[in-house]
């Protein structure tokens, strides 16, 4: 029997598949099914500070103010009726999830102000969360805001939360930072125990008929895995902080790629919406078959084998990859033309 066990956030997990933050986890029955299917931990759906800041009606009025002249501003946040989790409901669901399953339960917090992050992080810890994932999503939309400003705000936030609570803190990063290795090293110094690569960049779509800007949400595809593999492979060995890959993990092959790049765990959400929660079990079965066929004793034997520090030639991770990829494509196009 293949040993799938791994360590993540100081927690001993039975396997590499962690359920990422998804509305599926709002159902206690689904939480049990996730454990039964083979999930080693579950990140509950995010608790948004904005939804707790004021009553639903008041916030709806606030969001709608001024939309007579700027109609596109309506689409950036969902109607408050779509937010099913109040603070009390969220904390109660967290407690009940902890009682229902034996695997670790992680809370996901999406905050807007340092005070809000700290207040709710403490409440989440007291409710029994095994760890807290800070779901960060910051965009520079003001030309006066520099990359240093954004990084400084993030580091201050992580330091404040990590100091305020005793449970491990993970940071779900955006891929848009300029120097990810430098930032991850500083996040480690600030007290983060893990980084999750990456938060998906939700972009609005344009309706040219109504001339409205509308929010869009699409399930991830395996093609989204590539930049996550790239950065995990670069970070592996440079930092001591744990690494998780989230976004584009759909199959046993995707899980293997994540671990071989250097990740401790692979997180799955979209695949569960597409194929059902029991898909976790099928992926684990395929993973076991692959490892047994090649006579591995454990999944950990493969970890980091395709990281930047492990391969004999680092060009696939550096500028050489850019040059060689474009050159080889041009050559194929030329040959095919004759």
C-alpha cells in the first residue's frame, strides 16, 4: 500500500488532496462525503469581512449608491442575498464540521481591514479551526499605489494575524506580484506557515449590447496549473514555508505534477463541482496505480523531483525557456508549411 501521508501547516495529513475553499463545504453532509472520498483536509468557504460589516440591506444600499451614473459598479460584488454565511452561522458550521469529521478543518478569511482580519481570525480560532487561510485579493487600481505599498500592506496584515492567533496561518497569494520568491521569503519571516499558489484572478466581462460590466466565474481547467507548477518549482528549496497548489488540479497527473514541483499538498475545488465529490477517490486510486506501477513506496519520494533545484538544467524555469519555446514553435510552423 502506497504511503500518501504528508505534512502541511504542521498538521499530519493522510493524503495530498485538500479541498480548497468552495460553497460545496457549506453543507455538513458534503463535508462528511469529502472525508469519505479521501480528502485529507478541508478549507471551508470564505468568510468575507464586507458581509459582516453592516446589515445586508444597508450594504446593498451602499453598494448601489451612485450607480445611476456608473452602472458598471453594480457588478463587482454579489447581491447580499447570495452571501449565505453570517458570522454566527459560519462559526457554528465550523464547530459542527470539526465534530463531524476527523480530518483538519481550515477556515478561510477574506478581509478588507487589518482590524477586521484580526477580530474574525480570533473568533475563528476560538471556534476550533485547525488553521486559517488568508484569502488575499488586492489589485492596484490607483496609479499612486506602488507594488511596495501592496506588499507592505500584505506583510503587515500577515504579521498582525500570525501574532494574534496560535493556529498556523496560510496565505493565498495573487500571481501578480513582481518578485514572488522575495515576497514569500518575507511572508515566512512575518509568520506565515504556508503560501497557496494562487488565488484565481476573477475578471469582469463586458456586455457590448447593454454596455454593462458583469462579474464572471468559470471553473478552472488543467491549463491553469502551469504557472502554479512553475513558481512552486522555483520556490522549493529556497524557502522553508509550506507550499500548496490551488487552481487547475483535476486529475492524478495534476496532483503528481504539483508534488513533483515541490508542493506539500494539491488543492481541489472546480473538479469537485464538475465531477462530484467522489472524484477525490478516483484520483487517489489513479495516483496509487501510477506509483505502484513504478515501484514507489510513498508519494513523498517524488516530492520536488522536478523542482528547479533538482533538475540538471534550469533553462525551463528561466529565460532560456522563453527563447527555446518560441524558436521550436517557429520551426514547427515552417516545416509544416512545406
